[in-house]
C-alpha cells in the first residue's frame, strides 16, 4: 500500500504543501501544465526553486500576482483580495479542463473553507465573500494540491497532529488570535498542538488540504519510508519553517483502522423498539450494530447493545442511543479493525450481470460473494430460488 504522510511539526500552508509535494517527486512541468487548464495564467506567475531553512534543503514555491493587490501576510507573501463568492470559484473550476477527480478534490477543499467562513461571519454559504478563498494564489494552492495528490496516486493519506503556532495574525478583519477562527473551525475533530512559535504556522488553506484529504491523524509511522520531501516556508523562525512529507509503503496488505465500540446494557426497554434503534444507528453512520442477550443484576434478562463506529461518527451514535433508548450510560472501547483489501466487479451469468465483492489477502484472492440485494431482485423477477442465483455466480471462474 502506497502512503503519503504529512509531518506537520511546523504546520502547513498552501505554498508549503505545493513545495513539499514537488520536492517529493511531483513533476513541475506536469503541475504547471495542469494549472494552465484553470485559465488564470495571466493573473499570476509561479516561481519554484531550491531553498534552505536552518540547514534543511528543500523546495520553495512563490506565487507572484500580475496585478495590484492588497497586502495580507500569510507565510510571507501577499494575498490579493478578489471578493469572489463560492459560486465564482465553482464556475472557474467546473469550466476548466481539469479531470473530474481533480475538480472534485479542489471543490471539496474550497467548500470546507467556505463552510468555516460562513459560520464565523454568520452568513449563508453562498452569500459570504471569501478573501482567502477568492485570492488567486489560494486558488493556485488548492487546485495545485488536488493536482499533486492525483499525480502521486497514493492509496492512503495520513498526517501527524497539526502544529498551529501561537500569538496573533493580521488579516482583512483585523488582528486575530492564532489559530485564526477559520483555521479552528476547519480543524474541528483533528488533533492539534499550539505555541511552538509565536506565529501562524497553519493557515486556513493548509488546514483545508488536511481536513479534506487525510484519512487518519497519528504520530505513529508503521510503514517503510521510501522518499522524503521538504516544503520550505518563507519566514525565518526559531525552528525549521518547513513541511516534511513522506512517501511510504505499508508491507501488510490488510487495512488497519482505529475504531470504537460503544456499548450499553438495557433491561427496561420495549423489545419492539430495537429494530427502529438499529435502523437509526445505521442511518447516522454506524459501521456495525449487534445485540447480545445478557443477564443483569438480580437475574434480570437484558440486552447489550454494541455499536462499532469511527471517531467522526461517535457524536451522532451517542445522540441516537441517548435519545432513542432508555440507556443512561455508555462504555467506550478503542479497537483495531483489520480488513482485507476488496474490490467489486460484474460477473456474467445466465440470469444477467451480478456484482461480486472480492477480498484479497497478501495480494491473493481468498474469497468472494455476490451482492445479496441483486440476487434477491433477480430471484423475484425470474421466479426462481435465490440459491440458484448464488450457484450461477459461484460457477464462474473469478481468478
């Protein structure tokens, strides 16, 4: 498995991200060619060069604007205040000749910032003006990030906890505490550290890159490091102002995820309600729900309700349990879930094409099964037993 890991010991900004990924191996020529598809070339110039920061050699990126701009310092370069709205950004990206994948990644990052700005300023999503998002160099940073991520073709993106810095930062709205309100909003539910320097080390643009693309935030590195890249920041600090990225390989083919089991013992609820509770739990994102008959104190029969979830889904799961059941307390256990790699493909049978889920262990196909709902629909339509549909799939050679 190919891994991209962000080591954010001095935070992350849009230009540092571009620099680090170029240093890691993204072709400069490819990046420039793809960015030209956004049709903003006349408004900026990009300078890419080797640079050194406190003895660390890496790549530095400067986006220079070709027209007058208002000055707003963010990692050492000026930001232009085109007061664009989200619809303007969507039009620029959707009308470009970028691939659909790059468009979707780009729009996801812009939407993340837009949601934060709208909440902070108390306006609707499409009403708020975006100084940060609307600036030409921010467009280059975010679309460029999507291009680089697509170019690297990694299987998984991981990051360390994010250093956000400290002190205060000057922006269009005045003096703001670090992390800036937009950065704080974007980094919700993401582990951060603060105060390593009295400077804004993570910008809203950098925060959005991580929030949208990173699957897991952990200091644990359980992969082989194959290559390292350094994105050099613009300001001189007491520590190396760089973003370090790793390209790694995970030897094991199975995917390991940290998840949680939330469970509660219930002995005073109408059993008819469990089906409804289970449906609600799956609706809000539960990964699995199961019920175990138990005997509680004084010999009372009860049910242990267990729910498997990830960190993001925990709050919604708790809402359902406390609102829809008689539970007044929940136990929480961290677990590791080991999953085989899997993919889906269509198999031709005498009853039509049927989707099959294949599972692989150490690169070898070890098991497969047809999708139940499709088999059920075919059995009803053709008035045959569902067993015949299953057997028609298993007769095929899927190796």
